[in-house]
C-alpha cells in the first residue's frame, strides 16, 4: 500500500510555488477521514483533537525543478533552477514541461563527444543550457502552449529494487506526505491529549516559506518536520537504509531539541520501533519554530537525494509512520 501511494504521489509534478496538483491529491486522500483547510499561502492543514496545540507535524509538498524564463527565437526554452539542483544532473536529461494545458516532452541536449574538439568535459552551468521541446521557432513553441513561468521537472521513472527499495524523483518529501496521510487516517478516531496539527507545506525548497507562514498562527509545544535524511556518507555516520526511522539531530538549519530527541527515542524503544540518530546537511521546516517550541526533524534515510534516483527502504517508512502515531499517543 505504501508503495502504491508513493508511486501515485511522486509522479505528480509540483515545484515550489506550483504545488496545486499535489495538494489536490492529498485533499482527495484526506477527505474521507478528516476535515482540512487550505491557508492563504497554500498549505493544507488538518487539525485533530481539541484544546491547546500540542504538536505540529509538517511535510512539504514541493519538489525541485526548473522555471521557464523565456522562449528563444529558435524555439528553445531558457530556465532557472528552483531549489537545490546539482548542475551535473541537468546535462542530457528528459523533462516534463508543465503548461496550463497539460504536459509536453522536453530534453536538455548535449554536445556529442565526437564534436568536442577541445576535449573539455567540465560541468556546463545551468544558465548555458536550454530545453528543447521540438519547436523550430518561438511562435511554434507558443502554439504548443508554452509560456514564461511554466515549469519543468525531471522525467520520473518509478522503480522497486529487490522488493525492498523504492527509487524515483521527488521522494523528498513525498514520502513525508504519505507518512502524515497514513498517520491522520490512523489517528482520526482516537482521543488525543490536545490539538495535533498535520500540515502539508509549500515552498520548503526555496526557504521554508510555508512553515514560516504556519508559525504565524501556531505556537505548539512541539514542532516536527517529517523530511528527508540525506544519506549515506562520512557526514551521516552509521545511519543506513533499512535501519529504521531517523532522528535528524543536526543539519545546516538547526541543532534540534535534545530533550525532545530523548523523549522520542524512549517512545520508539518502548514500542519496539527501529530508530537511528544522525546528522546531515540541508534544513527543515521545524527550524522556523525554534523561538517558541521544542523542535525535531523525523526522517528516513534517502540515498542520492535531489536526484532522479532518490532511494529509500520501505521498512524505514513503515517505522516512521508507527513512530509518528506513537508520538501522538504518548508525548
């Protein structure tokens, strides 16, 4: 079931600021179980329980991608990156170009090795690349429905490796979306000690914008981001795929609350939920609540983060769902 949900939600395009298609799918999943609201910035918010806000759980809907900035006279599209994309990953890629009317195939072309007379193979910077949609001029590109401020995402292939691993683009942070949806479905009929907020946030990849908006409304005792743990390298220590959920104890945005980390570790141990603790890079939505709440990032390890082949272990995601539910019951 989790694999099916991951397959469905990861295939939906939605870069920062363009999350509406992802939000529609989340609303479709949530509606049979709980009421939800959409705030003015675009976060989808579910409130369970009553009274003072005990905790906020956040998972971001947006993904990295490319924003179309212009159409050249030869019909090629110029773009800028949205979110953290390694320029090495752009060269020679298939893309989906998302327009108001639907989806077009596009490619970022390459100079063939046969024609590279200078024998230089350095990374080509993004601003020297263009998207080819097969148009032979600006008018033809426009006739295909492309406009400035449309966007593009990497073409998505979904793979299940050895019945244990899922590999595809935008697991960051669509696995978090799936985890929160499953938690809401399981918790909606239970009595909770206080109000628990489950927020599917926008524009995380460009500066945690959706979470910052949430922080204007909520001052919870605890704030959790459910987001990726970039793995596995010297920086991330012994954390590994298949070892369970992860407490993301430190990254580039925050040193998370140690007292809360200990509480969560105790809850995991009590419920026999496999749990790892580690440090990584990047940042999460939880960091914006540090001035008012105890904060923590909950994760699963993901290899090859921010690439077309992001990979997670399905058992780690199962452990994370159980952990979120146990926290809501026992914190």
